[in-house]
C-alpha cells in the first residue's frame, strides 16, 4: 500500500483579496503561512513520512511545501514542474472576482470559473501577464505556455505528468506528497476518482488541509480522508 497526500497551498495574498490568480506568482498571506505550518505539524503528529514531494513552479505552493517539510523535519527530494501549476486564468488574472461579476454578470463568471471545457478570455502574446514574458518560463517552448486554460486543459497537462513521473513511485510503494493548487489538484482528483465533467464541478479543496489517498498495488483507492478529521 502507498499513500498519496494532496495539499492545496495556504491562502495567498490574492486569495485574500478575492482576485483571479492563475499563473501569477503571488506570495502567501499570513493566514496562508499559518495554514502551511499547521499542515506540517499535523502530518508530523500523525507520523506521516514521505519519500518524495512534487510541487508547481509558483512560490505560494513552493513556500507551503517548505513550511510543511520544515515542521515535519523531513529532508526529501522535491520535484518542481509547471505541469502542476494552477489553471491559467487568462485575461482574468489579477481582476477582482466580485468586480468581474458586476461587469460581465455572475452567470458568465460562474461559467468561466466552474465549467469543465470553457476557457476564460485569453491573454494576447504581448500582454505582460503572458507566460512567455515571465523569466520563470524562459526555457520553455511557446507552444507549452497557455494564454488561458479550461479545467480540461489543466487535466491534459497534469495527468500525463502524474502517469509518467509520480505513478512509478506509488507502484514502488513509496509515499508521495503533492503540494499544488485548487485546479491542478481538482484535475488529479477527477482522474483518481474517475469523476465525470459534472461531478468535478462541485469539488472544492480547502487551503492547507492534507487529503490522503491510500492506494493498493494497482493504485485503486482503498481509503480517502482529510487528515486530522477522525478518519485517519
């Protein structure tokens, strides 16, 4: 049996300000730092041990992972990849969600946020927010840099990485920690739980709450629970 633990990063500054974040590289809020540290303390108290950790290229996830490992006093390999980045929110990035709803209507914003295969308004290539203009992605090919993504697009980059880079550890009975983002984790949960496009719409992942999947040798789910809520 192996354990796969998923943690959505702690609250970010833009979560606090109710703004669309996506690939914008914002830091954790003070509450987010506490959430990350509390997650690490909880995992330590429950005697979890991991063999490897995976995270995105974005600092809110990186810092959350750093705090978790520090609280656990755990030194393990860490793999960082853009394939675990948050869904790219295109031209919505940086906008206040309430203001955007007033401008475009709540129904339209709900469609952009929660539909499975509808992309938000896309960025133009010359927009400063476009990933190709970000030094973080300077070594990547332009075709791999989105100007906006649906959840379906996010699934298409998260799942191949999971299958190629994470599954081998799980099949070797290793325990794996993934610290990422609401939508990249939703993409993975859709796959793990075989949810359809309607079922995934209502899945919410709280910040800083470790979610554990116990998997058998065929990576079928034996048990799923939020750690510390009485089921572990």
